[in-house]
């Protein structure tokens, strides 16, 4: 009997130890570059941490070998916002309203996404990150909303990042609707481009009232993106969009346990 009690006590000690030994998934975060400085907003870093992941900034490179070495070490991928993407990458001539383009970052973003998805690494794209996800998988963009979308609303808000400025309608039954527990939401908005033709295997899961695409997801739910900035809300202490990051971390845990 004493032996049994001892064995039970040992088990009770070991089980929580075993659980805590399971490592948090590592979430690669894409960066931007300013001169010779790699940059990532703390908003993204804080959101990944808050969701239970370990943030890992992926330095900018156009080397596929280096990108593979980084991908070896991550369990999930968060693609961040930034500049316009070169229209040549989705077979369009540039709009008169094309903004700053960073060719090396274009190559870096599209290569990371394609190689991550090939490996089964889950991908969450935000703003430019969502647009790059769509381009990488064969879709294209609306290059400039004000000059091309009839009756467009304002998608470049003047309010701070933690504040909503327009509403979106969310597709019932989509991953996004499930994660947020709603079919409508108010979001922030800092873009003049948006997803145009959706990549094969992906669907639109949210639109603004002027029809502009605000979210996409893949049929298998392992890659998804939003045009708004959920990290801006998380960073300012509002957690209604934290489930998006938590979902990435959950998928990353699953990927990690299959590795
Ligand atoms: Mn918007």
C-alpha cells in the first residue's frame, strides 16, 4: 500500500513537470528594413507573447538557404504590415498611386510564405502580410482603393492604432467568425491596397461595407490573413482580436508536435 501511495505521489509530481517541459511554440515574425536596420513593431512581438508564443524575428534576406535555416527553427509564421508590393509580382503595371516599394522585402516575404506553406507551417498575415500571402499563392491586389473602388470608404484612418474606424461583415461559418464569435466587427484601417482576385484554395471571409476585402483564409484553415491591424488593439490593451494570435499559436503547437 505504501508503495502504491509512493508511486501515485511520484506520478503527481512528474505529470505537471512533463507538461511544463513542453516548449512554447516559436513564432517567426517577418521584419521590415530601414537602411541597414531590421525593424519589427513591438505591437507584433507583444501580441505573440500575449498569445503564448515565443517571438522570433526573421532577419531580412533574399537567400533561400538562409530562409530555410530560419524556417527550420520556427513553428508558426506571422507576416507583418508595410510598404506596397511591386505590381509586377502579380502581373500588373503600376498604378499612378503606387507607394514605396522595397524589392528585397518583396522577395523575402514571398519566399518565406511559399516555403513555409510547403512545409505545413501555419501562416497568419496582417495587412501587407495578408496581401503577400494572397500574391504568394497566386492571387492579386487592388493597387489603390480610392482611385479604383466606387464609393470607397476611408481605409486610411487618422485615429490611433488601437481604435476602430470602420466595420466589416464576416462570412458566417468561417474560421474568422468562429474565432471572433461574431459576424460583424469594427476594425482599424491603414491601407490603400487590398486583396483583389483571391488565390486558388483561398476564400474571402470579411469585407468592408464598400466591398473591400478585409480577410482571407485557406480551405484547410492553416493560413489566414486580415487587412486590419489586430496587433494594434492587443498592444493598446483591447483583446477582442487576440484569438487570431492564439489560433496561430495553437496551430504552431500542433505543427511542432508533428515535427
Ligand atoms: Mn480597411
